[in-house]
């Protein structure tokens, strides 16, 4: 929810992104449907940031971790076409 708040300071967005990056390691992606749901939820919030170009490295690391944990097909299916 903090990532969708466009009035929040950039330090808050950066902190939340770094937290997500760490939490992905501990999330449980049991089956394909739960992995897809969690991926969609994470990526919809990550890409809702207005100036996401400022956080390119952190977002790239989040995507890499999701690819390792869930697989390329799930991450591609969860990512919007414009991203």
C-alpha cells in the first residue's frame, strides 16, 4: 500500500522496495497458482511507483529474485506488457 501512495517521500518507496527484495527470500511459493498470485501482487505494487526509473537497480533485483523463485513464465505472465 505504501508503494501506491504517490505523495509518500522517495525514501519510503526505496525502503519498501528493499524490504520486498529481502522478503522474497522467505516467501513460500508452493504451487503455480499461489506463485502467480503473489507475483502479480508484488509486481503490481512495484510498478505502480510514479518515478520507477529512480529505483531501477532495486526493481531489477526484485525481478531477478522472483525469476529464481517462481520461474520466468510466471514472472512474464504477472508483468504488464508496458513494463
